């Protein structure tokens, strides 16, 4: 029970980290293109 919930939380954390990195890279790319 606890292992499954811990795995789910870590998976969500991993996906949020990857999404944040991709979003920041895209933001930097847009800023460098427009300025």
C-alpha cells in the first residue's frame, strides 16, 4: 500500500520536474528569439 503510493508520488514529482525543465527551456528559447 505505502510502496504504491510512494511510487505514484515520485512518478508525479519526476514528471513535474521534466515538464518544468522543458517549459523553462522553451521560455528561454522564446526570449532569445524575440529579443
